[in-house]
C-alpha cells in the first residue's frame, strides 16, 4: 500500500470515498513512475456521443486535468506532462482552436491558487510564437508564480510537435558547431536530449493515451524511446482516478530491461 501521499489535496480528499485507499489498490512506493506523460484524447467524440458541441468535451476535459493531477500527486509522481495542443491542431475549425486557446487562461484563473497551495510547479513546452498573447500571459504568470515550488511538476505541451522539436534542436547544435563553439564529435544522446524542449525533465516512464487510439501523434518521439505505453478506450473527459491507478498498477507489473536481460 502507498506510504507517500500528497499533502494539501489529501486532506480535502480524505472524506471522498472515490479517493480512498481502496481506489489506489496495490500500488507500491518503490516503483511509482517518476514521469507520466498523457495524450488527452477523445474530448470531441465524448461530446458528440452526448449530442453536445465539441467544445463541451474540451471544457469537461479541463476538469479531468485537475482530477488526474491530484491523483498523480497523491501517489508520488514527480512529473506529469499533458499533451494539450499539438502543432497539427491548428488545422481544426477556427472556432474550436479559439476555444482551446482560451482554456489555459480559464483553467489557471480557477486553479492557480490551489496549485500554489499544493506546491505544484507549472511548466510549458512548445513554441509560443503562434499562441495568442492572452494564452502566453496566463501560462507565463503560472510559471512565474510557481517557479519556486518543489512538488509535482505539471508540464503542459502546448503548440508542441516532436518532429519540429527535434529539427529545432538539430539546428541549434548545427549553429553552435558552425560557429566553432561546439565540436560535432562531442554531440551525443545526452547533449541532443538536453537541447529538446523537455531538456530539463527526465524522460517519461509511462505514456497513457485515452480514447482507444494506438499512436503517438508526434508526441515526445525521442523521449518515449524506452517508456511503457498504456492505452484505454475511455475518452479523456471520463478518465477517472481509478483508470489512472489502473495504469500505474499495470506499469508496476512490467519489467523494464532497456534492452538488457
């Protein structure tokens, strides 16, 4: 049974039966994944199945972010990366994109004080240039106000694409080599990895994808080289704490050999 459980959020959850120790199940403290990455998929299909507009699914999915952040913090996950908006998502209808761009502002205006209270550090990885000013301002405020927190790192992948990320890293290293600042022979996996947008984070131990899709969708392709994958048919808005703990329990049953015996 879990020995390490989060702080402030736990106190408010003790009276909630859905967050009881029984929901956590046989999760051991010795093998909790340090970094969990999640592809939050199925918001639109969840809404369509209920006769609702797609944006209703995105709004409901925002509530799931808070629920799963609490669940991750409760069992001792150190880093939680959420795939919030990809570089390919700009192809979606303009009204939907505009709504998605407003969600970080809405989420953080509601939740930032509680995130600060619970020692959560907010980060973002992605290209900020194309994002609206109000989206960038909300993210930057959250990053600034939580930068000294030492608890769970909640990392949003926003306007993020892994191929773009790797191309930019290669360009950065190439410019350094061309200027004579870097010996090309000194470039190794560690240096390349540190040049990525996630360079200050460890690689994910576990990837979760909701909605039944079985692909990576241009998400952390380099970083997921040796991650464990867990897929579920459940749409993101209905992804519960128990679903999350089920993924953790499955992770703890696996043997990670990294190519060895």
